C-alpha cells in the first residue's frame, strides 16, 4: 500500500518542480498570454489588425531603448539618461539635417551623439568606478540641459523632404518603426546569446571579479555595453524625430527611462545583473503596450497610465522574488 | 545519570530522499563532541534539526532527561542551544556591544537603549572569555577570529549550555586557531558542551573528547577520542583508507617556465625570487597574511603595483591585466571559489569555456555543440560528476566545481597553472582526487604552483616548497625532506633564513 503512494507523491513533486521551472522560465510569457486573452474579451476592438499594429508601432521606440537597457542591466548597471539622451540626439540630428540637407549625415550624427554619451556613461562606470545610478543620473541632467541650450528650450523641425519618410513608410503591411524594432531585437538577441561579447556581459553581471580573473577585459566590455546602448537610443531618437518631423528639447523622451527599465524588469532580468533574456524584455515591452492600449480603448484617463505602469513593475518584482 | 543531550533515532528525508537514517548521538555536560563526515553525510541536517531549522520525520531530542521539540530556531535558543554557522553572523557596521545585544537590546522605560549598561555587560563577558576588545569598537575592524569570539560571547549572553560550531577554523590563521581552542577548553570547564563540526582531524584530535562519524546519513562510529584513532576515523569517513604516501614521483624537469626576480610590492611582499620548471610542482605555504596570495595575484595581473622582473620561457613579460597573464600562458585557480572562480549564473559548460571562447566560434558566433562536445571530453578526463551540464554551476559540489575550473584552464592550454588553496571546502575523498589531477598536469609537462596554508597537505605533492613569513620567503625545502614541524617553525617566524 505504501509503495504506490510513495510513487505518486514522487511523481507529483516532479510535476511541481517542472511546473515551477516553467513558471520561472516563462512567467512573463504566461502573464502576456493572460493579459492578451483578458484584453480580447474586454474589448472587441483589441483584436483588430489595425489595433495590434498600432500597439507595436507605439512600443517600437521604448522597445529599441529597452533592448539596450537589457544589455546594461545584465552587466549589473542601469541607465537613467536614455530619455534625455534621446532628446539630445534628436536635437543634434535635426540641426545636422537642416544644415547639410542630407538624411545620411543626420543619421550618422545621431549615431555619433548616442555612442558618445553612451561611451561617457561607460567610462564613468568602468574607469572612474562611479555607481551606474549616479553616473547616468548626472548624464540625464546634463544631456537634457545641452538639448535645451542648443535649441533655446523649444522644438526644432526638419526642413528636408524625405526625413519623415523613415518612420512614416511601410514595408508591406508593416510600418517601418516596427520593422526597425524587430531588426534591432534580432541583432541584440544574437549579440547577447550567440557571441563572446554577450557571454562576457552575463559573466560580468553575475560575478565581476570572477570574470576579471578569467581574463575578461571587464572595463572594455562595460564601456562597449554602454556605447552600444547609447547607439540604440540614437536609433530610437531617429524613429521619434522622423515620425513627427520634429523634436522637442523639453518634452521629448520624458520618463522614457521609466518605461524602458520597467519593460526589462517585467521581462525577468535581475536588477543586479547576470540573469535575464532578450525575449523576456520583448514581452515586457508588449505587456506595457497592451496595458496602455487597453486603457485608451476603455477610456481610462491617460493620467492613470503611470499608476498602472508603477503597479505592474512592483507586481512583477514581487513575483520574481519568489524564485 | 543520563546524558545532557541525546538525539534518539532521528530520521529525515527531503523530497523522499533520506538524508538521515536512524541517527543517535549523545553529548555530556562539559564535553567537546566532534561531528565528522564528508560533505553530504548529513552533519548539517542533523545540526539544523537540533537548531530548530528542520523538523525530524522520526526520532526525539532529549535534553536533561526531558523530551523537547525544537519547532523554530528561537525555541532551540530558549533551551540554551547556540548555533555558530560557518559564515559568521555578525554585522560589520555595528559596534561590538550592538552586535552582542542585537534583537535583545536593554531598554529603559521610555524605550531608549541603555548604552552604558550594555557596554558594561559586554566588557564583563569579553573579560570572562579573556578577550581584550573595547565594546564600542566597530566589528569591521576586528580579525576573523575575534568575530568568532563575538559569536561565542553572544552564546554566553544567552546563557547557552550547548554551542554548535560549524567548521569554525576554515577562515582562521594558526595562532587564531590556538586562541579559539584555549577558549573552548575554558568553556568546557564551566560545564558548557560543544558540538564541533570540522574536516580537520588534527584539530579534532587536539580539542575534542568524543566523536561521532556520519556517512550517508548513518552513524558509522562513535567513541572517545584517542590518539591512535585518527586513521580509523578517516577510514570511517570515506569508507576506505586514505594513504599518507607522497603522490608525486621525482622525475626530470623541462626548461624553466617561470622565473621571478626581486619581485616587491610595498606592504605585501618583498624581494621574491624563484623559478618553476616544466613538470615541476612548487608549493608556497605560510600563515594567513604571509603575502603569498597577493604575490600571485600580482603575477597574474590582478594587482598592478609591483617592481621586479618576470620571465616566462626566458622572455621578459610585463603583466598588468589577467588577460595578459592568460596570453602569456598563465592560469589561476583562485581561492574562495564562490567569489573568484565560478560564475554562478552561467551553466557548467559555459564556465568551462569562458576563457577560451575563441575555440568554439565560427564566423563570430559561438557553437553550442562544440562547447558541449569539449565539455564531454573534460567530464571524462577529470571525472566530473554532473547530472546535467546545462544546470548552473552552483548546483555542483565543491570538488566538481573545482574540476570545472581546472578544465577551464586546461582548455586555455596554460603552461603555468597557479592553484590557490585548491581544496578549500572540498571533502577528504575529493581532495585526494584534486591533487591527483594536479600531479597528472605536472607529469604532462605543465609548470604548477600550489598555494596553501596546510603544509601537511601540499608536502605530499610538491617537489619544492617555499615558506613565507610576513611577505618574505624564509625557507625553501625539497618536498620529500620537509617536515610539518620545520615548515611551521619558519612559517611562524620562530626560525629565519635558510
């Protein structure tokens, strides 16, 4: 009698451990699916193709930034400056655009400014050993200030035909920002999961001293991480600037760091680094997008969106603690 | 008269895996009782049951003739049992008296703490222990051995009648160990009983009155401690006899792989000279704080400030970063494996390949299959026991983790491999295996350096032993002619120059 009972108990613990494994590995996907189903029940318009595309379109900018944030947070850091840097990059690229009349030069300028600010962040963190939170907080204030100063606190608009086509065109049924987001996601996925660089990022986030004693150039990798993340902010800035054909030095990029960090955390990346996945971040971005979309569809005041984002971050972290 | 403490017929399973099977143990008043066994034998589980952390499936705990139930760590404490864990439970940023009274602060009727009274009581207890520390000292300024004393003081403050010590000497230098032992003997006189968990048989022989050996959750032996029992106890622990023979055979060496001249780093080591040839195993030993770890961290590029000359295969090298050391053909298996060597979020395979990812790349992308195949090779070669190589490395036992770290440097193809305290936290059976692998490396022509404070251990494997004292090499022995006593007299500075 005792024997089969023991076997059954053994099987059920096996089941439990398997279930808990699925939960820890895929909790963000499960949460996404639940949210998706609930949304489609609550609002008939949710499932319309144009609405789904609209969601993707709206998350593409934060999504691109969140990809870079994932790299930084995996390495054990954080970047609070992304919103301000987005405005700075936008201002400089529009100035370059109008001065040169060349879209190409505008893009190169954008990438250079993003890479430079990212490199500065990385330099402060890796070489000057300043805590990432402090270093990027300083950059957040400084970049916004330079953006305001350069444009006299106002907005500047592009004066070159064709610049706004970058974001306002489609490839088939897919608008180009969505396409760019997808492309960046694939690149970052390959970089983090299939290359030496990516492996080093995980190693540094998990055990920095161990990584150093394994012969990894920890400083260089960290600076590269922040520089690459800065360039992803450039890409996001190009999408944003081109979509409206203008950039506001005061309001563009406001609180983008909050959404980007939220997406990464909801996606299951550990705050202290070393653990997390690009796919998790993608679903984190989508969860935030669907929540905002549903609140629009259900006529919830836009002022409450921040409240919901905050709530979701906290709930996500509480659930992750349980592992 | 019945025993002070008896744990009777304790059984415990986790997830239907039995960890303790019908275990009984008796401890008398004022007795130091050694609890022995390899890692995984069930020592911690047994003590956690006594400490109220786990509940037994079967069996009873009898204290002073009364059956008691330890439902929480607090109940256990209220019965006068204190558990001093291997990782010390003191808070560095608080003062000595604040640590001592943490959670039990003396308060006046307004709820404010009575600092002076707590300080006085702290002074009394510390004086009783023969420890001279000011109660208002910050704990971060204290040596590890004093932090241990604090734990013991805490136990006395709670009027503990039984203190459990889990491997208290792993982080202690020789003279600190003696201080601890003197204190334990004092406690014994006042009727306090101690359960002492350790791997170090010599220490146990010195300080313990009785012992119990666990193996695979069973009691395999329990007796009074006698001098002639040591070999037998070892046999009981591993289930087979471990020989004391030298593991290394002398053979001819190859060319000089590493030559160090006049290496000096202010405040850490000075005027260090030595050579290591291919096929040779060179040991460095001494007490804690002798500068050997700093010396080799400098050689490996982890510390930057030093003067002197380093030659690798007769070439002058200048090493400022571990990456350069790696390129020059050096590998380091560092001490404190958890902090320095393993990357706990990476899986076993990824830990193996971390320093040589270029070997597994094709067009810039890592080929997981190539990594896995290489790991299978080392798994067999080094006898690594891994249920699933895709689990994170922290799930493995210490010995197996260390083998993965060794595999990492083999894959880099390092010519010179430095092992710092290679058997730290590894049980007796696996220790010998690690040393056998190290000897095999030398036999294949690697130049090997071993750093350890346990001279008796590395004596068996080294061709040459350098003894360090306060940053200087004070003696050099051929491995077969060194004796523990003589090494110790140089390591403690009582003899100099040879």
